[in-house]
């Protein structure tokens, strides 16, 4: 019985993703997914597990919702992707990776940063969340043709306690991660114990690029 229910709910999710252009409100998205959630609850099936399976051409529903979005950035997150991540809170790392890949392939920096700012995406470490409190001003990124500007709230406090502050962003068809960290005896970097260091790296699935970066801290 559970297998049959899983197949039925999976088909409903796939249909929802395929017809996302016709889903234009939070109420419509939530109503459909709530019905699926109720069906799963009645049969002791974790609904979030079905939502995070890579069973639509090797990807999660989140990937296809992001890949299917087009046009200029909307004023807020599209209803379907917002409801999907709410049902999967907190997102599995594999789902976050799939979301990164979708944003990378669509070069959608706005959507990626909007998703990072949601509590479900879990962009901040647990230590940072404890330091900054429930209502957190998210780390932000603004970039131009050759310059990327970052703002990290409570940067020095987070460095002293968390020992690391990092931020991911999409630019020039690549997914990047900038990280500031405190050196330790266990680290493999050239930064000595107690010294502060910085690094810029390309993430998985990004084309290779030669990096020459200059950091300016204000």
C-alpha cells in the first residue's frame, strides 16, 4: 500500500512541477502539497523524503522549478519553490546542492541569494544563528562587472567565535564561495594558528577559471 501511495504522490509532484506556469499563488501551491502531505501522513510516509528524491530525470522537484523559471526577477520568491522548501525544512545537503546547480545553470544570482536568505536553506552555521539570534540580517552580496561587495553582519564576533565566515554566490556562469577563516594547527593552509585568512573557490559543476583576487576590508 505504501509503495502505491508513494507512486501516486510522486506523480502528483511531477505534474505540479510540469504545470508550474499555471500555479500563480501560494494558496494553490500549498493546497496541492498539503493534500499530498495528508495522504503521506495517513500512510506513515515522510512527505519531505519524497520531495527531496532525485526521481525527475535525476533531479529534485526544486531543481526543475528553478530551471523552469524565466523572465525578469519577480518581487519575491516564486510560490511553488517557496512552498517546496517550507515542506522540506531543513533542506538536506543533497537538495541544497541540486538547488545550487539549478541556479548555476540558469545564472540566477537573484534567486540563489533569495533562497539563501530563507531559514530553510540553513546558510548560516548553528553557531552563527546562536550568536546573531532568530531575526538575522543575512550576509549579502552585490557585484558589478569586476567587483564583488560583501556585507557580513557581526563579522568580527563571528570570526572570533565561529572561526569561519563564508558566502556563496553566482557570477559569470559560475558558483563561487568566499570564506574568511582563522588558521589552526589542523588546517592545511599557509595561514598560521590564530591568524586570519581568506579564500575564494569555485564550487562543484562550475567551469574552470583562473582566479586573481584582491580583498579590501572596510
